[in-house]
């Protein structure tokens, strides 16, 4: 299988399709509307692209698609093509309007955030012995150790706020192998706390119905002309 894709770039010269092979493990998963990652150009960098057509063969020597990211549907791709032709813009720009907020481009895509969590590296009994022997003399270092003992997994900013000690204190204890840091990923979903419900159909007013019918009639008859719709700001 061969996929025709549009590269997710704004450059006019890229406003055309490129052929890529569909790996066997992705056959049946990649369809028209799929958002994929493909090798593009001379480097090894992967670029986002949108599948706009599937065909059996190509006249070119092609590279394979590397990863499937997301799916739209063929109707959305068809609409994007129409919008691009009607308003003289890139197909990729029109496709991005239909993507979930937070995923519209690789630059602005919501990524996982990594934070550092703090843990004791030595047993607390061993650390207490070092305190008694005078190896740890700083009261602030003792304060941080006691706080981490009761709150393992805490972050450095939390230590700074809740113990009134600086980041340098924590780094010194890490350097002396009393504390250790672990990276922890936090998934961020832009829609996680959104209450999204399917909207019901709105009932048009008499004036709205009249305007709608005039536009619909023009579309049905393939007549392209301008319509001036009047309404106060925020009306719908």
C-alpha cells in the first residue's frame, strides 16, 4: 500500500502530496485522514503529515511511514481540500483546524512534562549517625533531610517553599549522596478537566431560516456568490 501525504508545513512549495509506503504492521490502521510521522528531506528528522489518499502502487522509490499518531476521517479531508481550493490556502492549514485543541502542530503539541522527585539515598539510621558524628553540621541540611524523610517523592520547589531552604542545599546533599533525584513524567491532557457534551441542534429563527435557505439554494445550484449576513457581535 502507498499513502499520499501532505506535509504539515506552511511552505507553499510543500502544498502537494508525497508518496510513502505503508508498513505491513500499519496496514488496516492507516487510512485517509491519518496523522503520521514520516522521514522527510536529507536528514533523519521526522515530520508530521496527513494521509489524503491510499493507492496500490507508485512510480517513485519511496520511504516508509514511521508512526501513526492520530486519525481524522475522509469527510474531514475532503472538506479540507475544498476549503484550501476555495480560500487559496494550504491543505495542511485547513486540516489543522479539525484537530483536537493542543495537538494542532508539533511545535505547540502538549508534551509530557518531566519533574524531579527527591528521595533519601541512604538509610535514615546511617544519616543520623553522620549527623551525630558531625559530618552534617548545617541546620538547613538537617531540616531538608528530615522533611524528605517524611515526604519522599517531594519536588525541589516544594522543598524550597516548605522548608525555607535553597535549591543549593538540596544539590549539596545530592552531591554528598544523602539524597537522590528521579525523573517523573506528568501527562498533560488539555481536555482532561473539560466537560465536553454533544450539543443539540439549534432551532433557527425565522430570519436565520430565510438566510440559510438562500445560501443552501446557491450551493445546491453550484452558484458561487457573496452573501452579507448581519448580526451583532456574539450573535449566532
